[in-house]
């Protein structure tokens, strides 16, 4: 009788471990779907997402824009300057800020050198860790 009870309990415990929770399977499926959806979104937008940058210059003179970009890069090595062209203006923007607060903190540092700068919404590149 003891052997029968022991075998019965052993069998129940093995069956209990072997069964998976259906809610857990659904959750894992949803996680996989979300990962695939995020990967698709990143492919469509080239891995860029909404954020903020600081516009420090725009004007029609290309040489002046490059001078300002070089001046900025020499003074503030922690921030990346980007050069863009939106006919007829050459635009220099800096930084990849996820929030406006981050952009504001950096903007305060630039204000003495670039008093006409301002924060803009932009597509930003992901941060490299």
C-alpha cells in the first residue's frame, strides 16, 4: 500500500511539473509578438525615434555653417553636431535628447556661446551603450 501511495504521489508531482500554465504560454506569445512588432518598427524608421535636438545655426552660407559646426565640436565634445540642408538653408543641430528636460539642461550650457539657439523636436539616433 505504501508503495502504491508513493508511486501515485510521484506520478502526480511529475504530471504537475510537466503541465505548463496556459496563461504563461499566452504571455510568452504576446511578448514574442511585441518584440517582432518593435523590430519591424525599427526597420521602418531606420532605428530613429522621436526626441529633441538643439538648433544652433541656420542660414544660406555653407562656409559659415561649417565654421559654427567646427567651433561647437571643439568646445563641446560630449555632444554630436549634425549638419543638414533644407533648401536654401544650412542647418546645424546638436545632440540626441530623449526628453525636453535633457535638451533644456544642455541648452543652458550652449546659451553663452550660441545665444540664438533653441530646442526643436526631431528624429534622434539611439544611444550607443
